């Protein structure tokens, strides 16, 4: 399996812009950076109640705002359709996020940054950091977004959300006609509102847009918003107090490239 994964990573480095000779000599860690224009972060509550999800890349054609969208958003997305049905029911993780992007496009706000260092001979020792600008997350409803920034995320005091990668778990490779996919777990530390907590995210990696596209997500119980990350129970309201909201999912869809490549 290590040989298979190493071959996959080497192929990805070629896709990311390293020369064949450079890859052949990659006996030491290789640093890849996040292409911010081609990367996004998101969150979604489960059940989503027809409006509880957000993205940093609302420009992507695949995304839709939920109920109560502000007038500008509603006009833009009316012809594309809005979310309907099963808003108060739990869905399985395969249906999260509700509106995943179909392909990488360099049209996002530069809200996600960071880098990952990969040792092609010992991929499990990968290290890195992903940083998200919290005030760039949008639900498509101005009033709701402003409230979240001021009263829940308090972005003026805690502008960044971070995931620090400590290691990778066992990885598996799936071969298909649409392209090979590498799946596995990412272990690290999640930081929200200044609180750091161990976290495991599931991830899948593919070759796309001249680099490595990594889609990762993790879940926490919504009570952790109060009990772990010290958010205001009053500000969160009955959704958390009465356990109407059960899960909070967060994730990223990032493009990793060798620094300096287009």
C-alpha cells in the first residue's frame, strides 16, 4: 500500500508542476501550497432546516443559498432553484455538503490559505496548516451572516479558523475511469474562537486543475459549540438548547500546488 500511495503522490506532484526529474529525486519532504482562488471552506448543520449552511465561495455555479436569502442572492439564484425537502431530518454524511462544487474553478474569494508538507517516502508524516477567514463564510442572507460574525463566531476577536495537520492515517486508492481517488483520515488540531481541540477529518484526494484537489470534512455535536468552543447559548438560541440541530459539519475543498506554478 505504501508503494501505491507513494506512486499516487508522485503523480500528483507531476500534475502540480514538478519536472519528472524533480519528482524522481523527491527523497525529501515536498511543500505544496493552497491555491486560494481555487479553494473554499464550508459548514452545514444537520438537519439543515432549509438555510443552515455556508461557503466561502458563493461564486461557484454549483452553490445555492437557502431560505430567506437576501434580495441580491435571491435574484441571482432564483432561476437555478433553491433547497427543498427533508430540512428537519438528519441525512447521512454522503449528502453533506448539500451543494458540493462539481469542479475546481479559480473564482473564489481568497478566504482559504495554508500549505502541506509531504514526504513521498513516508506519507503518514504529512504536516500542514489550513486557515480560513471566518468573516468570508456566507449563507446568502446578510442579516444572518452579520449576526453570526458578531454574536456567534465573533470574528472581530477571532478572525481565523484553523486546522493543523499532524499526520495521515492509512490511505486507500480507488481506480476508476474518471480518475484515481485516494481516501483516508487526516489527524490534527482544530482551532475555533481561540480554542484548540483534537480532530479527525475524512479526506479524498484527486488529480485536478494541475494540482492535488483535497476534499475533507469532519463533524462535531452542536452542543460542542457551547461546551467546547464557548459560543453563546443565548445567541445560538433554541436550535442548540433544545437539540433541534444535532450535528455541525465543517470542511474544505482545496487545490494544492507546488509554489510558483500557475
